[in-house]
């Protein structure tokens, strides 16, 4: 199991519910919420375990993800 190295924020109101991010997520920590945003779309929710890989950000046509990566300790590659 990989050590979490980052996280993402999700602009749920900008999401149009395409769900492309869910299968693109290598650690499989994204799923679609049963809830809907103001426009009526389901949106992704994040579970623990995000690595900050940015796959969701790269595939999202609506740019709803912002990736944050943790600084690595000195000497760690």
C-alpha cells in the first residue's frame, strides 16, 4: 500500500458528472456521490489514500480538481 503524499480539492459545483476521474484514479480513492450539485449532477468524492498523482486533474474536462502534494523529507526520492 502506498503512503499518501498528497490530496485534492474538488469544486463540486463546477462538476458536470462525467465520472472520467473515477477509473483514472490509480489508488482508486474517488467515487461518485449519490448527492447532486446545484446543477443536478453527481460529483466525485475523495476517500483516504490520495497520492497526489494528478490523474484526476489531467483527465477532467471541467477542471474541478486542484492537487496538493506534501513535501518529501530530505534525502527521500
